[in-house]
């Protein structure tokens, strides 16, 4: 479903991004993750760092893609729920 309204909502929702970044639990988790990341990264050799960077890039790509799919499928379920509720 290229160029759908769902894509538009997902890719242009700055308010949700602001809410996520303002969330206290999110901030704590993010800060702790980054702290551990720095500690781990410092333990690695140059070759291990290159390999880890590739892994990290793929991990981020996978997370972004799965988040996008979950969002789109959730919107579709919500729309079906509303549609069924209106006509029953």
C-alpha cells in the first residue's frame, strides 16, 4: 500500500515522536542503553567494532521495519473495528 494515508500518518506524526521522547520511562531506558552501549563498544577491538556497527545497523533497520508493520496492521484493525461497530 504505497503512498497510503497510513504511510502519511506514520511518517508525519511529530507529536507522537515528541511524546515518546518526553516519556520518563523511555528516557531512563534510553540513557541506560546508551551507557551500556558505550561500555561495550570500548571493550571491542577495531575489527569487532566494524562488525558490531554492521550488526547495529541491521538491528535498527529490522526494528524500524517491524514497528512500521505493527503500526499499519494496528491501524487496519482499528478501522475494521470502527466499521463493524457502525454497521451492527
